[in-house]
C-alpha cells in the first residue's frame, strides 16, 4: 500500500501565524510524546512511522511549500510540488501519475490518501492497514475511514452507511454523503448511524488511472505536469467519492479532530500563553500565541484568541475566529516571515523610494549551519548583504571567498551568486529595484558542490 499525504493550504484560517508559505501544518504548537513542541505534519509522520507506513508515504503540496516541507519531514520521503493549486482531485491524480510512470507501481496496489493535518490517536492510523483487505473482500471501488460522531456538527461532512451490517466484516456499504448539514439534520443522520468524513480514502491505482483516462487526463507524470495550468480546479469528493456507486466505510470509534480553527487548535496547547505576554486570571478560556518580541497583556477578556506574528495581530472570539478567512480574501499581502530549506527570512521594511518609484525591501536572513542558498541571479534588482554574525562563504560571478561578521557584499543586477553558512549566519539583506518580484530568480544550481563545479566549468570555458 502507498500513502499519499495531502499538504499545503492557503494559510488563512490560522492567520497571522500561518500564511501562503507557512500553512497551519508547520506551526509547532502541539505537545509531542517527549514533551517538546511539534507541528501537525511532524505529528502525522511520527504516527505513520509508529504503525510502519511512513516509508511508503509521498507528500503532495504546492511548489511554494516544498522547501519548508523538507525541513519538517524525513529526507527519504518524496515530495511532489504542484505548479498551481487545482484542488484535491488534481493533486491525487498527480500522485497517481507519479506512481504509474515514475515508480512503475503495480496497478492493483492500494493507494491510501489522507490529509497531513489528521489529528487522531494511533489506533486511527493502525486502521489504515486494513484497507487492502477491505477493498478485496468487499469488491468495492473505494473505501473510506469514518469517525463515529461525538456530537452533531455542521462543520463536517457525513458518510451515511447501509443499516444492514454483516457482523463478520469491519466495514459498511455506503448509501450516500451529506456535506455539512445543519445541526438538526446532523442529529437525524447520527441516529441513522452516519459517520464524520475524515477525508481518508483508499482505492487501487488502476481505479484512479481509469478515472483519469475517462476524463481525458494524461497518466504520464511529465505530461500531466505540462498541462497542469490548464486543468480546472476539482475536488476529489465531488469528482470521485460522490460519483462512485460501490463504496464502503470503516468505522473508527476514537478521538479525531479537524484542527482547522483557533478554537479547536488552542484546546491542545500545553499552556494558555505561548510567547511573550500574560493573561489575567479572570480571562477564562483565553489563549495567547505571540511570535513577536513585544509582550502582550490580556486582561478580563474570556473565550478569545490573541495571535501575533510579523504578518499581523488577530484578536477574535474563538467561536467566530474563522471569519478571518473571508476578510483575508480581500487583502492580499506578501508573507513577512518565511521558512526555507536553508533557514528563515523576516521582512523588516518594504517601501517605494520617493521620486522614481524604485522599491526597497529590507529583510533579516538567518541561515542554518551547513546550509546554502541556491546559485542564482536576478534580472530586476540589486542586493546588499550585511553580515551581522557568523561565518560563511560566497560565490559571486565565479569568485569564491569567505565572509564574517561586519562584511558587506554588493550583488549587482544580473550577477550570479550563492551563499553558504559555515556556522549559523545572520544577515541583513536590502533589495533595490524597479519591481521586486518573487519570481525574478533564475536558479543555476541547488547544491553548493554543483555551484562550485559550475564555476569551474565556466572558468575552463573562458
């Protein structure tokens, strides 16, 4: 069996800590078994490893989150980067094409898909092992995992099973699905034995490839990527789940939650205060998460979430904090804090210079020891790097030299350059140009060794 973990997200529901680059699955706010803090993606990978399934896992995410994902998962896990966000069906089909044409996976092998933010007990993940046998015994095309509801909720979809159950089987045949009913409808569904839809699906690779062919989609990975931009945005639930007549569901009677809101996520915090600040004793069920260096004081306000990061500050009642997603639709803002495969960046200032409209962006760059920025160039901007602390190396237009605290590096527009941290390296980077576009980058080499070799080859050519 192969595991497909769907990651990514727009980062709006848990703003301001999450953003387009650092979505909720990377927030280290959950308590791990050893008492330290871990993120959702680290938790689900740890649990998959505990049940022996991590080695067969593959992650699908948007290309903008590939680098940060690499920082949180084992190096042996394959990560597929979507060129565009096109919905869960398109992402799962991408994984299917990769298994088919790049890995030559047996068409009869079971593919299990689950969200990377699945928050459940270990028994939930142990149940995944039963999918191949359930599909074989039931002769169903699709198998799902459904949680026995703990209360009527209008926030989840429901799987309605057939009331006739064979006591010798661990699965139920599915009659239909209901998407986020009102509370009264949810009560009636629960009385009929309906289950919460956890977004966990299993099917044979052959089934998915057949579905793709019927929709005239390429099953070759490279060809699929080539046409990605032209694909419509499609949901796996709408395109596959709701249109598959022969489906079964495995009931799971344990703890499961969707940590998609501040209300549910904060209930798993070890402390009511994370970061600098205090909450008064008369502030009941209030949580503070502060990534800024400035302390925040909360006095006599109950049932709220206060979250602060370089991207902004949120003060909201827990019950209505999800409204932030709609408000952010109208205000597109470049994330000020980003995590990269080599470290982090924090935008300190972004302004237009008076007169000619030239933009200037100042950011703090922290590089991890032994990590390097790709060998690349920019066509629309110059850069000035000031080393605040640490030691490293720079390649600038085929010249390699050491850098240390106090050094200033001038990088002209069009100059090929890369930086490597020998120790932890802290820098202030100033970008100046008529148009500071994140896409204004031409990468020539990713590893330091390849950058050095490329320089040698260019010197020999000259």
